[in-house]
C-alpha cells in the first residue's frame, strides 16, 4: 500500500450512476490462469439532461484481455484503467458491455474473490471480493439477474455449481464439460458464488408450506460424507422454523451447501449456494463436540435465514451491514432458543457480549451498530455489528411484543422484496405496521459505546410505595464525546423476601402484572410502584433486556437471595456472576497488598448448595451457574488490568471450591456418567456439560487420584465432547500424563483437520508456564500453516485472545510474537491479520509496563512498509 487509504463516509452515499439489469458470466477454469467473460446489460440511473455521468467499474488484480460496447471493441482511447477502476466517460443510456479478464486463483491467498481450497475452486465475494473476479460496480445496491456458465476439466472438476437453478450441462469438443446456472432473483454481486471440484454429496428434499418441493444437497470431500447428517437435519429444521415463525418460504428449486477447508468466515449466504467453513458442516459424535453440534445447527440456520433477511431484502450500502447481520443473528438466536435451552442460550449470548463486545465498545475501534465511516469494510464484521446489532433487534421485539414484531417484519419483507434498503426502512416498517414511533430508539444504530444504567431504590413503609430511579449515561467513544439518551427497555419484577413475585403496578394504574417492561428514555426517570406491603427486592434487566451495564447497590446478601430465588433464570445466573466478580476483586485487592485472600465462606457454601441441587435443575443451566466469571469479564471491572492477579484470583477460587466440595463434585461426576448410546438432545448435552465442568474443578486439585480419573475418561471416551474435556484438563493443569494423551489424540485424529484444530487450540490455551515457547513450536509444526484461517485461529488466535495470563507475560514476548505473525499474515491474508490484532488494540487498559510494550509493537507494525488497508486502519485507530 502506498499512501494513506481512502476513508468512506456514510454521508457521502450517492445512488449508482448505472444499474445492471443482467449479468452473463463464463468461467474458463484453470488454477493458474482462469479466464472470465462478462456481459453486462446496463442502463443509466441518473438524469442525463444535466450531463452524462461516467461509468466507473471496480476491479482488482485483473488482467484485461478485451472490452467491447454493444458488440464493438473499444479502442484504448475510449476507456481508461486507473488503479482499481475502469472508466468509460460517456456511455449510451442503455448498452451492453463485454469484458474478458484473466485472474490467478491459486495465487489468491487472501481468500477473497475466486480462489483454490483443497484442489477445488470456490468464491468469497462479501464484502468486496467480486471485483477480484471481473470489472463490475461492486456495491450492494446494484442488483442484477445472474447467469453463470462454468467450463472445466471433468476429471478434476466433475462438480460445477453456481447460484440459482441448473439450466444446462454438457460436454465440449475439446473434452471439457460445462454447466450453466440461472438465478431469477436480482441480487448484488457480493452474493455471487461459484464452486468447482471433485466433491461428493448427500441429498434430501423439503416440501414447503405451499407444496413446492426443494432439492437439498450438501457437497463435501468424499471422506466427509458420513459427517453431513446433522447439517442436513439442521437445514430442514431451519426451513420449517422460518415458515412457522416468519412466514418465509424458500424460493428456488435447489438449495446447495458446500463445505471448504480454507475460509475467512464461518459461512456465506450466497443465494442458493451457501459456502461454509467445513467447521460448521462436518460433525459426528466421534469428531465433534456438543458445542460444535449446537454451533453447526445455528450457523446452518443463520445462513438459511439470510435468504430473506439479507438476500431477498439486502443492504443499500455496507454501512447498513447490521440490517442483515444483526437481524439474522437475532433470528438464529430465537431458533437455537427454541431448539435447545432458552435460558442457556440467553446466558451464552450475554456472556459473549459482556466479555468481548463491551470491550470493543470501550476500545479504539469502538463504532456504532451502523458505522458512519470506514477505511476497510472487512474490519466492520464485528461483534458490535453482529451481536450488539442482534440485541438492538431483540429490544425492538421486547418493546413491541412477539405479535406486533411479526406484523412489522411481514411488512418489511413484503414492501422491500427485491430491494436494497436501509436501517430506516426496517424501522419504518415496524412503526407503520404498529402505529408506534421509534425515532429515539434509532440512536442505538447511531451512537457507539455501552450505556450504563445506575439504580437508586427507596421504599416508604407509610405509603407502601417503592421508588425506583434509573439514570443512564454512556462514556465517550472515538468521534462521539457526548451521547443523547437511549431508549432502553428495562424488564423488571418485584420479589418478596420469600421469593414470590409481587404485582408490578405503577402509580395511577389499576391491576398489575408480575413482570413488565419499563421504558427508560430520559437521562433520569423515577418509577413509583404502589400497594407494596414490604420492601421488595427488584429483579432488574430480566433476560438481559438491553445491552447495558447495570449498576445497583445490591448487598452480597441480596445477590445471594436473587441467586436462590429470582424467577428469571438469566438473573439468577447473573446474580451468581456478580457475586463471583466481587469475590475475585476482593481477592485481587488482597494479593496486591501482599495478603492471602480470605476463604469467602458464604460464596463457597452457596456453590455447594447449588451443586447439591443438581437433580432439581436443568444441568446445562446449573453448569452455567457454577462457571466462574471469565478473566475477560472480570477485567472489565479493573483499571488498570493486571493479568497475573486476575489469573491467580480466579484459579485460587476454583481450587478453593474444588477442595471444599470434592466429595460432592465427585458424586455428581459419577452420577452423570452416560452409559447408554450417544444422544444429542438438550438434556444429554446438559448432563455432559455439567459432568465435564465437575471434572475441570477436580483437575484443579492435581493429585494422582484425579489424574487417574481424567486419564480414564480420556481413554474410555466414546464422543469428542468427553475426550476434549479430559485432554484439556490434563494439559491445562500440567498433568504428567499430558504428553502421552496429546500423542494419542494426534495419532488418532491427524487426518481430521477440524479435530486437529482442537489439538492445536488446547495446547495454545494452556496457562501452564512456557506457553509462548510451546506456541512457537506449534507454529513450526508440519501440520500448521498460515494459509488456513482455521489453523491460524486455533493457534495464534487462541493463544493471544484466550490465554490471557500467558499472552500478557510481563516480558512482552507474547506481544512480539503476535506482531511478527500479523506482519507475515498481512502479506498473505489481510483480513485475518487485522482480526488477530484485537488484543493489542486494548493496550491502554493494562498496567504501564505491559501497556508500553503493547504500544511498542503496534508502532512497529504501523512503521512497516506495504501494510494492507485492513491492518493499517486497525493500527492507526489503536494508536490515535
């Protein structure tokens, strides 16, 4: 890269000067030199009485072989190629443009556009990969009907796939074969897809509500055919769920999924041809954990749901990315909640948001759910856009209620089918369908940062009134020093001392529900509740009704009460997390003062009571309740962050709990042993989850008896969940048997890339001393490669983002290691390089020695020549 890359601003949006009615593509596929023939039918999209605007097409790394307008070759004077653009200054009002380019898929290590993965061709065009395939107005508001013909050697590439429905196939005189696909639904070019290779498939059928029969296929490598059943079941479940819950039917004759090993993302919703990272398709009990199974079901559903929330109705520009991603993440969360445990799903989503998205909101890359500017759009596929964006949609669902929300989404899909739209269009559909006004609510899309809601309580025994004062604020973020009040739904209940709920009746109202939603719209509001015979304990922000930080002056006793009695399962879990954070913060204070942490008997006893009730509670929910807050989450309550004290406080507490309740933990572990056939229902998953949590606590004790139990589970495991849990316990506690177990695991699974990623990640996450040296050895391992994003995430990503204590060793070795890897990756795959930088961007939050070391590495990266726009943007914003 030479010079500073250009910043793109939302305020500068202009409609395209030309629209594309149809696209005909022909690919002469060759790994080294692929030829792409493109025929575009274009029409002017501007008032030509005020002058003719030039046609400007996007392109990158394209070798232009020919160009013709309405069948006539253009002379070199009739067009110009300048950097990443091809310009024709004064084209006709309607015309056909034909280009032929040569591209080089095998050399495309960035995995954007057309590239080769495992000997097969595949594409990734979101966000701006199509410009690496042919000259085109590469923007989401240019929607066209695509027809694609693929030509290749039938011996090497017997399967030829693209979007839409197959219309023709055959052999050519030169021995090659071809297949033509036509997608009748206009789409932006980011949804174009192509796959060619030696693939096998499983197939099934789905009959829609209207009686249309859809052929379903999942394409994989031949050795992986036996790992597709779960993905197919998940697809059919998602199709049925979307019909029932949103009234959306599938619209093509064929739905294809392809699993590839080299992929920057989890999956891609290309119309009718979803391309998946194989990690989110392939599963069997022997090779996939319970978490893998649940994630596969969720990601399969997510990409399918995009057929309407993203494909049929798409984004006007990339600033609207959360319009499709936030909405679809919310939809897939609803699906998973219906299929698994709703409470556990809510806890998992909140944990991710609070541990990582809140940190993103507090860092230099903080941005609104709808950003107002970017240098490289790939950097904005973030937790803020996806997860916080989903929370914003969830708040709309909470405020409107299920029926009115469905009425609004029906209007949105019906009104904007086949269009590229904005957040305002989505909100307007909800408003008009329900006669509501959501102007203030839209600040959630425009303002960055995590709001803080502080609570003040006052009970008047004489008048039997309870006053609840809520105050909201939001800290400054880059470019937004001050924030206007948000529209925050606060779901509450009022609890008696015996745990039963009181009617929630506001002053001036009759009746009273046991739960209601307060709408906080001002900087400060007081809500007065009446007819309360005794001081209630408020259950606030139930089901995590808004992505905010809640500050309440709860005592430890009140939190213990909520942990035991709150009727909202999320808030019971949250009360335990708040207690856990307090215990660890107190321990850190004592460690800082050179004192031994107190035993915290009340917390230890509460842990034991909860575990003793294991037969009365959903085991998955109990496992969540017994899991201590993560180091990432506790770090949010400390300033500056000291990773050593964080780790010691949490580890000491886990060891204390294990020591105090060893007999009970062993009893529950034994009781939960699964002696029957493998099952994948929510109850079975919950039992394995709780049992393996018990094992992880026992492993903290480190004695020979526990190690023998762990080795026995590892040797006897009949499923990957139990095998990985045992191996992790051995490796992360430095057990003497870890080397033998690692060798055994590797020997059995070295030919299974997805399982081998787990082997790498378990070692990279180990908090045992010498972690950096082990990770450096893993990078040199014959099975490691920087060209595969999954392997990069398993080793480099795991060490730098999950091994908090060892990455942040005070000598700065972890920071130097990451900077070296980022600089190497940036020349190969800028998108992955920029994502790996995240831990260093938080340098200001750490104590001075570490902070300076992290900053030094960022400055070293910033001073390197030839940085990609992806990495340049992250580094410069981090140092600003």
